[in-house]
């Protein structure tokens, strides 16, 4: 290599390190004009292409470099990162494996390999790779951050916080680490600490839209609604088409009793929304405020998302905050009518398993079904269930070939308006004498006397007693017990519920 070429390359690398990609690229190309098979120039052009977001060109350049010298671990490592950007994780892993064969102590390759595994949902394997990187370089802040994020995805937030705290001792001004730490605090329902964390992010990056939104959600949770609305407004000013900000803004305004403003926020969210699933959630919120016709059932993804968020703290929130009484009230009513002796029991919408305590002692087999995987994860920890299934209840019931002696649905039908399908499906898997016990929110407003069901602004359905009587007659049930009880509290007010027990005739 001539001294002139060497000098040009050194100058290019210096410019590259300063972030002057255009000038560096021009010099790398100048090197290649003189020496077309110059490994370093090709390899670093591949790096620039990746930095610019052109992963396809990066792969081309890096493969050209590897064709010249296949023994350079750095090229294989950079190729793996570019393949990961192209959405080719299996190929990326092969490149990282080749890099690590050549250089087993290549900490960056271990870290990036962990990222690829994490993108594939292989979280335990990803943790192993981050551990390898950190054993090689204990002060590797990116690996600490990535390991913490993997732990977040495993719901191991306390352990994740240890990684984030350690990373912050090394890079105290890193907004990404502050954001990840604040998110774990938010997931642990430590809202005030999370808000402080998001404030740290915004101090470093005032236009961090996700931090503004998450701060708003935390403020909403602790009922600082005006401050929450202000946080969402700031996010919207920065990104007027940000659907999530408009949706959360609408939720906050609804909680503040500003229904007209909430409707406007939801309608703006719908205008910008390009995702059918998210649009269904927005339209559901609009229907709950009377702007659109109520659907026959809540969107299943809305229910799954709602309860996935609540899973870790669901029992505490229901029992302590909302003073939830349904499992105890319903179990007491059902116990008077279920046949003596062990039976085949089904817990519809089992959630975290609050009803299982009452059902398990007399169940020869206890099955639970729910739409939320995270709720089922909590139910599994109780050890009370013989089977747990993640499915929509009507769909699941319609394909069963067993008979149940008792089906219980505590606070489940509040997310189903039209109950004919689920009653028909339940009836087909119940022998004569089997018991169906359930609760619904009571539709007691005078304007609703002739309405089967309504969707309330709480985004929960309420049903009329006349409708429940008609359902029983249509689907072969006899009502043997009914009462109106206080199910829970909403905004400090009692919410009445029908508690019904029916027997299959």
C-alpha cells in the first residue's frame, strides 16, 4: 500500500469517526479507485451504508470485503448487524457465529447476537449472549441496556432496574437508559418514580415523544389528569399525526368528564390511524360515548391488551381500589345449586384465578379460559387449574366435546353485548342439571328499560334483566336465583350488578 493511499485512508477514518459520513465515503471511494480490492475501504463503506439506513447496500459492500478477506471477524460482525436490519435474523446469526469463531472474545458480536435472538423472542438465549459480552467487558453500557430490555420483556423488572442503574453509573446522560429505566418503574406501578424518570429523559431530549406519552399515562394513573392532558398535548404538538397520543388524550379527557373534547380526540386518532386493530379500539371508544353504534362485543384485542397491562397488579387493584366483590358473591350463589360431589368445572374469563379459590375444592377438573396470556400466566401460578386456554370463549366452547357440570363467568359478560352466541355455545356443553352462574352490570336507567344492552362510557356493557330472562328461555335454562348487588366502585360510585344462577333444563 502506497503512503498516499494510507494517508487518504487515515483521513477518511478520522472523518468517519467525526460523523462526517459524506466526506469519509468520498475518500473511501477514492481509495477503491486506486485499489479496487482494498478490504478496509470496502468494509468501512459497508458500515457507512448501515449507518445511513441502507442495509441492502451495506450487505453488498460487506460481502465484497469478505470475498477479499474472509478471516476478518469485524466484517462478519458488521454483516450480521446489516442482515439483522434487513429482517434476516437466521442469516445474521450465522454471520455472528463466523465472527465469534474467528474472535471468541468479540464482545460486540456477542451483544449484537443477543439483539438478534431477542428479536426472535428467544429471550433466555439472548440473556446468555449479553452475559458473555459483559464478562468480556463489564463496563459495556450497551450490553447492560440490552440485557435490561430483555429482562423487561420477561417481566423481570426489578432485575432489569439493576442493569439500568449500573449502566447509568457509566453513562449518566444517556436518554435511552433513562427511558428504559422509567418504563420498568411504570410497569411496576411506581408511577411517581416513573414520572421522575421520564422527566430525566425529557431534560436530555425535550422532544422525546414516547417519554411525553408515557409520562402522561403515569400521570393519568395517579389521577393528575390536567397534567396528563398537558403531556399528551405536548406530544401532539411535536407529532400531530401520532395516533397513540390522540387516543390517550381522549382517554384522559373522558376521565375528566369532557366527553365532547374526548370525542374530538378519538376522531382525530381515527383520522390518522392506519392499523385496523387500533382503529377498532378507537371506534369502540367512540361507541361508548354514543357517537357510533355499539358493536355486539368488545374487540378481542382490546380486551387482551387491557388485561395484559393489568395482569401483574390486577388482584390488588380490583380488591383494594375497586372493592371488587363478584367472585365471592357469585360463588356463594352458585354453591346452593351445584350438585354434590366432584364435577367438571369451567371458569370463563378466569383472569388471574380469583374464582379458583372457590371452585377448586369441589372440582374433579377445573379449566380456565381467557383472552390475556399474561392473566393466564398469573392464573397458572395459583396451581389450581388442570387446564388453561387462551381463546375467545364462544369460539372455544363451540369446538368442545365434553360436558361441564358448572360454568362460571365472573365479570366477563361486561365485555360482550349480544350474549346469544355465548349462551348457545355454553348450552351445548352442559348436561341437564348443570349450573351456569354469571354476573353482568345492571342496566337500570329508565331510558334503557326496553334495551337489551348498552355500552357505557366506561367501555363496559350493561344488560337488562328482561334480556337475561329471554336468553334463559331461548337457550334451555331456568333462572333459579337472581339478585342485584354492588359489583365494584367506579370513580367512587357503586356499580350495580345482576348475579344470576341458571340451571340447564
